[in-house]
C-alpha cells in the first residue's frame, strides 16, 4: 500500500464510519462513502484505480490517476487542476489531471 493511500486510510479510520470502508480485497470506497462525502460537500474524488463502487450527489469521479510521484515526494497537499475534453452529450471524458505542488 502506498504511503498516500496509507495516510488516507488512517484518516478515514479516524473520521469515516467503518461501514464506508470496503471490507473486500479490492481497494476503494463503498457506496456508503458517497453519502458521507456528500455530507462533507466534496465536489470530486480521485483514485489510482477504478474501484469506486458508486458515487452520487453530483460528485465527480476521476479514475486511474498516476499518483506514484506524488506519493514518493510525500506531496499530500497540492492545487489540483482537471482539464476534461469538451464533448457534447457525453456523461464523461478523458482528462488531463495536473497537481501543482508548492515547493516552499
């Protein structure tokens, strides 16, 4: 498990009800997590896999992010820019995700 994922899981275990964390062998969040995230007014979620069970409440899902370099650099806070393609009538789009890390 990456350090970023481990840090997130530790935070979740402190703050998120246990039913929100999947007990399966697949990494990711359960459908109950979307309700908890909506209560926190989260606008988007992202992961390095496709393991989001189900997200509702207008929360955007960004899957298959390459997070290895952020984890190696221990960059846990950054400005995130997500540039989707403009596609008429689509419900999803490939994106160009950018993490702007402050080095100061």
